C-alpha cells in the first residue's frame, strides 16, 4: 500500500454560507438573551406587541417589568440580524422541515396574538416558503405552479378579505383553553387572579386531651379519611386544545404536501433517467426498457400480468406494426441484459432508446391533456 494517498472530497460550497448563517443566528439570539440592554429592549418590544393585541382583541397579557422609556434600538438591530440569518439559513438549507416549521410558526404566531400581517406580506412570505419547497421541472410545470399560487392568493383576497369573525371567535376560545391549561399546570385553583387561595391549617392539639379546649361532656372519635383526588385535571379540554393546535398545523402544512410528493416522485424519476447514460450497458438497457413499460402501464396499454415477450401482438394491434416490431427487438435485448452475462454493444442500447423515443412520441407528445397531465405530474415519466 506504499504510495497510496487519499484525497478528501471537497465540501460543497453551500455549507460554508449555511454555517455562517447558523452562527449569526445563534450569536444574535445569545446577545438578545445575555446583554441586559438588549434583553430589556426585547421585553419592551414584546410589551408593545401585547398592547397591539389587546387593542383589537379581548385579550389580557401580563406585561414585562421594564423601565419607562426603555431604548429598543439594540434589541431591534439584533432582531433584524436574527431574522435575516434565519432567512439566509432557510434559503441555503437542503431540508424541507425548517421551511415547514417556519410556515407553521408564522401562521400560529399570527393566530395566537390575533394580529395579522398585511395581505401582501403574508402572500410574499408563504409564497417564498412554497417556492423553497418547489423543485423546478420545466417551464410548463413552473407556469402551472405560478398559476396555482396566483389563484390561491386571489381567492384569499377576494373570498376572505379582512377579519373573519368565526375564526376570531375560535382563536379566542383556543386562547382561553390554553390559559386554563397553563393555570392547571401551575396549580392554580381559582380562575379569579385577585382571589386568595385557601390553605389547610394543621391543628397541633392532641386528640387525647385537646389541651383542655374541648367542650365538657362532648364525645369525640377519630375518623380516618382515605386519599381523595381534590383537583382532577380536565383531560377532555386539554385534549381538545391539543387536537385544535394539530388541526391548525395541518391546515398550514397540508397545502404543501402535494408539492412535496410531486418533487419526491420527480427526483426519483430523474435518478432513474440518469441510468440511461450509465457506463454499464446492461444497467442502462434495463432502465430504458423499464421506462418504456412504465409509459405503457400509465397509458393503460399493457396487456396486464403477462411476460413482456407476449406483449408484442397486443402492442402491434394498439400502436401499429412498426412499433410492435421495434418492441420485439427491444424486448430481446432486454432479456439478454437482464438474464445473461453476455457483453452488450452500444447499438443495442440505441435500439432500446429508439423504442423509448417512439413511445414518448406516441403517448406523450400528441396525448390529450388529461393523459398529458397524468404522465407528467402523476406518473412523473417526462421532464
């Protein structure tokens, strides 16, 4: 093994900016929490948020104790740096979960405080998050994606402008449930914050003598009480709150799931298509022929669960004699690639590729719009 040297693969360039963004995100958050001036400024900004929420909702907040006229400049700068680093980290991230988490946080935060960003801002933020989840797949798919985003945006602006009172009432009920759940967790026994909690006093007088304070002639007996559940948590109300929060999160995430599924299927199809140019001719021929079979299955032209060699007659009747002859030659090449170790030639791959080209021309290029949509966006057979 003398003279053998291993050269590490170069790191992708996107990792360096991503780490810088993550470091800036952590640093800005740390400074917000550690620096007294920044921490007090953040508390003052939160007080302003509470006041704005109380102005338009029947909410009541417990304000932070901050000095009068507290300067919020440092906290504002650190918050801007925090959100800018967050946006940069999202743009550079290869995972979809931070994007979904950001979308859920943005929606739940507005619902919790009863405050909504301007319509154009919500459309821009959620549109950019959806664009981050989207994987380009040609100008037709891009145009369809843009049309869907535009249609949803217009529907929101036209059909549901302003504040919906039913949603507002539901939001207030959720906040009430959350508040009661928090009070239960903290051991609050009264819903009135001004009431004084009762306490159990322990009598230090002995039962036998009563320290001379018992009434003359009165009889007393010792009564032992079994353990009792004094304050039973309202599990049903807590369960309803959890289910409602899960439903809100589902409403935020579900619109993105079709795009996630479509992108996953397209990426899988793209990996299969990359095998067409493999240096292993047997692997390339198997991939090409498998793509032809997938086309035929998606277009409902396959004879069913029968060997591929017996498809020739059915395909000749449905696709024409020329196509049937080409298929018969290709299936023999596929059999050799799948079940033998014979060396294959480039012309054999070209023959199977010719069959795939003929299949695409017959089933995709001149297909009706329903079949075209199914082949492209459901089966993901064409890029």
